[in-house]
C-alpha cells in the first residue's frame, strides 16, 4: 500500500478525532507515519531528569521529575509530534486490584511516584493516593458502544510523559489518541510554542474555558497551592437558565382548554402502553389495552414526552404519564437544588456543619460548585468530621461511573470526566442483619404516584421494595461493590437477596424493637411531602408544571441513617434519588395487582388499601 493510500485510510478513520482533540493539521501526516511504523522517537528530543531537592526542602506541590528539550523545536515543523506510551490504563474503582494482579505494575509505579514504603500493602495504599497527580482521562463516545464501555478511563503516561509538569502558559499539548485498527491508545505530544534547547517542557493539566476561574483553580489542587479553602460554601439557587441547560425544550399545556374528565362505570378506559408489564398485568375490568394511540384515553410512553401544548389542543380528553418539567426532580443535580427550597436555613455551622434539609445528603455540582465543595470539605476536615463522598453522574443509574472517596486530589479530578455531583456519603447507615452475612447496608424503594400539580396530590404504594448489600458494612474497601452498593440486579456475578415488605417489617420489629416501623415510615412520608411541595413551589422551568392531563409514576430510593438529636439517637430517612420510569417488573412479580391498584388511583380517583395519600 503506498503512502498516499495509507494516509487517506488513516484520515478516514481518525480525522474527527484529530479535529476534536485540536491537533494541528500539519502534524497529521507525521502522526500517521509514526503510528503505522511504530516510531517512538521522543528520546531524541527530550530528556527526563529527576529533580534534586537536597539543598532545599521539597514542598508538597513540587514535582519529582522534569522533562527538558535537548534540541530547538519549532512548532511549525511537522516532525515535532511524538507518541507517548501509556504505562497503566485503569478504571477508578480497580486501582488496587490492578496493582495487586498486574505483574511489575506496582514496582514501576513506585519508581515513577518515588514511593518508598516497605510492605506491598503500604505501597499499594501510597500509589492509590498519589496516582491522581499523574493520571489523565478519556472516554469513548458513540452509539456503537454500551453505557459501560463509555465509562471514563484513566491512564498514567510512561516515565517521560509523566515527567512533564503543569503550566498555566504551557509550551506543549498532550492529547489521548485511539488508533482504531488496533484499538490502542497513545498520547500525542506536540508543541504550541517554539522551544529552545534546555527549556522545560510543560503542558496545561486543566484545559478549557471556565466562567468561574476558581473552578479551574480547584481542579488544579493536586499540583498547585490553593488559597481559597476558607471560602464560603453556602449554596444559592441558580437562575432559570441553569434548569434549561442541556434540555430539549418542553411546551406547556393550554390550561383553558382542559377540564377534569369524569369517567362513568360503564365506560372502559382505553390504555395505550409502550411498557410490556402494563400490557401484561393491567387486568382490571375498568381498563382495556389498545394498540393504537388514537384510540386511547391513556398514553403511557417509555421515552420522554415534551409536546404538552399539542396534546392539550389536539387531544384534550387524553391522559399522558408524564408532567412538564418533571426532570427537575429526576436529575440528580436539580433534585438537590429543589430539595434545598424546603428549608429556610441552609446550614448550622455550630452543629457539625449539618446542611438542610437533613433528609438530603449535602450535595455539590462538581461542574459549577467545586470551589464551594472544596471549602466545605476543608471545614469538615478541620472539624475532624468524616469526609467520605460519593460522586455520581447526573443521569446514569446502576452505580455506573460512581465512586466513593475521601481523597481530595481524586475528587478534584472528577469534573474532567463529565457532569457529576458529589454527595456526602452516609457514614452511619442503619444496618440490617442478614443471618448468612452480618450487618449490611440496605435501601428502600417506594413507588410514588403524582396525580396532580397545583393542587399537588401525591400517593405512595405501601408495599416498598428492598435491596441489600452482600457484604458486612465498614468504612473501608470502597472499591468493593458488594459492600457499599445495594443494586445487584445488573451484576452478572453478585447474588440478589430478596425479601418481601411484610417479612422485612416482621424482622425489623425483632432487630429494632425500640424503633417502631410505623414511625419510621411516617418520617419517610413527611420527607416525600416536603420534596413534592418544594418541586411544585415554582413554575417551569424551575419546578414541575401544572397539567390536568398528566399523571406520573416515580420511584424514590431511600436509605436510613443514624442521627444524634440532643442525647437521643434517631433514625433519619435520607433521599438518595428520584427515578424516572422505574423498572416495575419486580413489583408485578411480588404483587400481581400492582398496576390494577396504581391505575385505579391515578385514573379513576379510587381509594385502594395498597396506596396512601401523603399530600
């Protein structure tokens, strides 16, 4: 194959990646040649040197290594693009297992990071802490890849690449590059300024534009002194623009066209559903499943519905299973914003820095509130309080791309991997004794029915659902999924422990004789009432919209935590998240009349024993 054909084939596969990464076009032919011929010639242009701090004390932010140019470099010279190997590629929750199991990796990382601990476990611990000063990240995009495959990957460059230090005014850029034919990842190193022999090679570890300069400064905490640890961490509600950012525009119904529709007993309510379990389990005589949307009185979609205005004009007699702007409650960062409306006072600094409402874990948006998070983290640290945080994406479930850590360097790197929130990890959970395992974490899922907004009416399906961890809880080994997470449905190897609601209540009365479950549930219902009150307090886009045609079903995931009130130890429900379009397969298996009861409440205004009105 001639050079031109090789280059054209290379561009066909890699041009979008090169453009997106900002690699200047005059370097592309050299990138092609060096990758296809496996030319690693950085050693002819750069020298790695270890910095000697013998005469001066090494400060925490001082680098161990430096890379020096050993020849003049003109950034217009197309040959000056270099392949840098990746010494270690890993997922953030597999660091320790990689260090234990990959031959030679721990020794190499100890040399690179100058870790001198004696025992293997001490070395693993030290490398696990230090790695965030060396690790960089990329994620694979595209619809051809599963959600799991698109979870961000971290990597440590080889010794030369890891020796390059940070600068706010760098002379080089380094970008990850996936060579598609072999699915191999390299880093491309190329100059952005002319460099003279003897100059230090630098790069910007946090590229991009930031409206708040403190956001960038906080992201540089692993490498630079940060002066703003004492800043105010109090959060204020963002503008309406924040609620709209990144969302497809929704229309609102023409309320004047809508009247409350009454159904008589002789008329069957026709239901068009895209959800198989409704079609299989909605058997009550008042309802009839139909295959055509035009024939239906109830439209039950499994994808987001946005055209509420058209529905109100063209089909004012139909119901739909969604409310306008309900995402303010089902997307994690917005849920925290609206939940904080339920309390007048944000924080009691004299009482262990507890933020309000107490049923919401202290939550920060890592993309927009990282400086506030850092300030809060440092004040907790000064007060000697637990500082473990769970960081999760706004929109993913099943524990994907979710991490628990108290390492500030790591936490400050996470904004690079996409939009995330940091929530205070529940360090004193109420634990349930599993006879075969011990004291484990568990969470409770309640199915929630929203039947009206302004006035707001909310019902709860009384038969809740339980999920249990598979290993005894302790505040360590945070990479151990079966110790710290309860969702085992989607794991191919983890055992799923099942327990029905009634059996749990009986066992609860034995394990927690001094805490009546009825009182715990009362506090849960109060929490849900406060949440929906806050979610409907403001109109769209800052709150859920009024729509007489709308009825909706959600799922609230809740954990119980111990809290000190005076000298008394009380059980505090904690809201983890609100789920849109929850999977109700298990509900149908456990309770065959689940959808008969749900639909009777939602669409026939019936009272049923299995549902309680909470507001």
